[in-house]
């Protein structure tokens, strides 16, 4: 999901992490669509979720 801030040339991606059982949002990061953005989301997760996290992008497993 993305939006822009100020002008359409400043796209910002909204990264969300969901608990698969509760559908609760457990992590959020707003920034670029890049490896740094993915790392930002990972850092936003509580440690208990990082222990068993599985990440998907474009419906492919990447972690």
C-alpha cells in the first residue's frame, strides 16, 4: 500500500505486519519500498514476533 506526502513524486510505502491468528496489526513502518523499508518493518516488530515471523511480498515467502 502506498500514498504520497506533499506531491506525487514523494511516494511513501506503508508496511504492515499482522498477527495471523488475531489479524491484529503488530508492526508498522512508513518509508521507501526497499530493503531499508523491510528492515524498518522488521525493527518495528516486538521481539516475540521476530522469533517466528514469516514475511510475504507479492505472495512469495521472503523470510
